[in-house]
């Protein structure tokens, strides 16, 4: 499957997205076309590089520093400006200039950081994404959001910088640990909840096949999620309207990540955030409790948490919400489901109601 994102008024295809078994084999040839002979600098997540070294070499990809590649330990703890400075200095030492392109090979943190680095290096250079986790393939590699964290919150520094191309190869998922597969499924469930009831029913009936990583089921999930997000980004690149729907589960989810000092991974936090937002919608009579039960069953089927650890008190989570970048003109922004596949936006919900919901989810 091949998609392109075209933003209103630009008249140009901003991102080319290739989703296919064996997409890895296209990368070198496509890069030569995109960059016209200019040099590409490959920035690898070091864990991914260690697993895929032989296969990558067989495709002619630089993997080691002696080949011109950069390897970095991408993690939430290194997703800071200090990490960007380290990578930028590595690029300078390697001879990168304003005509160079950057290739990110790794998961969501790698894509976020390399995309941000590309946005600010020499005032902006093209970048390319080779996402290797389910979470990155269905969500973070698409749409041009880049960023790093501050102690006060997640992704508080960033830029919109669209990748020129994204190569999504399901083969990378063959080595993905089950824990990381679950993290990605949180974003897949989110996508189905906010805009694709057909995908929702597919996940409900094909979770075992997805868990076994059967090619047909993975292709169905990847194509549905990427197509939905591409359409949303085309309508609203910079999150001034329609794109905010993608934040379902993330308002509380990011607060949980921060309150836990990022010991809770992103997918788990989003699952808890989806439970909180949906429970709030049920408490207001906007969403059927029977469908909340379906969400809970699906999360549990993927071993995603449906309760918030007791150590994270409602007060702690509400305090973390105060620095959320999703505030709009000082107002806290929530996406609430009204049915599976449809949502509404709510500004500054009653925090007393939210506190009660958080208490009800305490595990």
C-alpha cells in the first residue's frame, strides 16, 4: 500500500508512506531519488541495530560508525535537548551539512528525536522514517510531530516537520517483544475508538491472529491506522482542529507518564487514559456503559492496564495535567467518545467529575 500526505495549499506531496512486506528493500533506491545524490546520515536505535545488523548490511544500509551511521540509546530518559545536542555534534563530526538528509531507524522516541533534530539542524534538513515498532508504524512516524521532553512534561519542545518518506515493513515486528507489541496495540485501539468502527470489530475478532503476527491481519491493521491518520493530518497538520481527535486517551495518559516519572510506558498510559476519558463520557451519559465494557475487555485481551496504580493518586495526576501541552488558551482539552468510531471535544471538563473517575479506576 502506498499513501501520500498532501497538505492544503502546498500543492505538493509532503510525505510518501510505503506499507508493504519487504519495504526495507526499497529504502536505498528511494533515498537516492529523494536526495538526488546528496548524503544520507542514518541514525539507529542501538537495540534495533544490534538485532538487524546482518539484514541491514545485506541491503547496503550503513549500521556501524565506520560506515557513517550513528547509533544512540533512544529512551524517554534520553529524549531531552542534551540528546539532540549529542546527535547534532555527531553529525557535524561526520560531515553533515544543509544538503544532507537524516534517516531514523527505530521506534517512536527515535522518530521524535531525529525528526526534531532534522527540523533544527542547519535550520532544517529533510528526514526519513524507518519505524521498527508497532507504535511507531501505526502512529508516531506519520504526521510530522517531533519533539523532546522537559522535566515539566512530555514533548513540550518540538516542531511540525513532515518526513519526506516513511517505509513501514511488517517484518520488523517479527523481532518485537510482546511487551512492545502491546504498547502499539494501545494506539491501534485508540484509532478504532476515534474513527473506525470496522477496525474495532476486526481487532475484537482477530486479536489472536494479530498476536501471532499473521501477515494478512498485520497488513489490515497497519493500512487502516495509517490511512486514517494520513487523512486527519491532511485536514489539519498543526493540530488546530480535526487533528486533536488523535489525543484521545493522551491527556490523562501523558499525565500518568509524568506522574510515574516515565516508569509507565506510553501504551500502558494511553490505555489508562482511554479508560478515564471513556468512563468520564459514561458518567455524563454520553457513551454507553456496555461499550466501555468492550473497551475494557479488549485492553485486557492485550494485557493493557484498565486500572490506575494506587500509588498515582488522583491529586498527583491532576497536578501533572496542569502542565499538559494540550491546553488551548489555558483550557484543558479532552476528547471523549460518544460511540465507537465517534468522538466530541470538551474544553475544561469539571475536575471534580474527573477526580471521581480517577478514584473509580484506582487499582
